[in-house]
C-alpha cells in the first residue's frame, strides 16, 4: 500500500476521535475555562507517554531540530487554545468549517518549505472541498464577522504551522518525543493562568476531562502517524470529513440542525475526499 494511502486511513481515524473530543470540550466549556480544559488534556497525554519516556535515555528524547520544534510547539499552543475557544463559543459545525481554512495555509507552507508536489488533481480536490465549505458558511453570514470566527481562523494558522513542522520533524523525531514535548510545553503554558482560573471538577466532570485527554492522545498519535506516511497537503484535505461528524454530533448533542446549504456543502466535501482517496488507490495499481 502506498505511503500516502496509508496516511489517509490513519488520518480518517484521527479525525473521528478528534470530533468526539470536540463534543466533550463543548460540554466541559460550560463549567471550565478553555485553558483549564487544555491543561487537563495535555496532562493526560503526558501521563500516557510518560512510561515510554522513563524507559528512554536523555539522548533519545533530545530533539534534533530545536528551532523547528519550538515553532511547532508555538503553533500547537495557538491552534489548541484558539480551537477550544471557537468550539466553546460557536456552533460545532461553524467552528469546524472555519478550521478548514488550515488547508490553504498547509498547502502553501508545504509547497514552500517541504517542496511537496501540488498538481492539477490535488489542486482540484482542495478547491472543490473548499467550495463545499463556502456553501456551508455562505459569505455574509455572522460567522465571518464574529470575533470568535476570527479566533477560529487564527487557530487554523496555528494548525498549519504545527502540521507542516511535524511533517519534517517526524523524519527525525519519535512519535513519543513529539507527544511529550507538546504535552509539557502546551500544558505548562495553559497551566500558568490556572492560579486565577482554577475550578475544582466533580467526579462526572473529571471523567469528561479524562475522556478529552484519552481521545486527544489517540487522535494525536494517529495524526502524527498519518503525517509520517503521507504528504501534509494531502492529509490536511482528508480532514474535511470532520464536517460530517460535526454536523451529526451537533444535531445529536446540541440540537444544531444543519440546513440545506450545510447538507449540500457536506456532499461536495465528501465527494472531494472520496476523489482524493480513489486517485491514491489508482496510483497504487498503476
């Protein structure tokens, strides 16, 4: 199986788990600040990979590209903080759609810094997918002028920086190293304001927080695996399918009923993703 096709399947799993985690974040944001939710998320990730870290030597955990690692961590902090804020203040579907602007930033950064190919078929799939996003959002609705929407787009820029950096870092760093660095750095930054923002969770709330962390750990691991195997621009395009999850979960848990434009846009997005997958499969047999 070609590496790009393997990356697609890992990305599909990562997207599903990330969507479920977003639902839990939206529930938790009713009672907790997004930085406290982020702190617990990173703490669970750190505890998950800590046994592996304890067995490794210091030389194994030392990053070989400190400057790029720093850039990646800053991008991840911006992406996670802004993303949590958008999920907690916007309808789940809207927050997800605005996050899709990361595709443009990833494609540009990957072409510029990773020298990844960007041919006619790849461009057609990405443009078609984003047309679906435009159909869902519709220029002129409140989502484009709401400050919370701008936060979501800033988060998308952070995602693009982090994804592009991971694509290069994954060639020299282990998955465990990438997770440990992010858990410590992002969790540490999120934890500083908790001196003023802390709210003690009860048992049910603690379980929700734990669930966010566990799902995030699995999703991150699968996402890094996808980026290790596939090209950043291609893997990013598969994330369009998260809109389907968002619309479904938004309806089930938050009574957010998608309208006709949302359904039409979703069909366009799915068609774009399926075209990308089929083309990669055809290249395997060529």
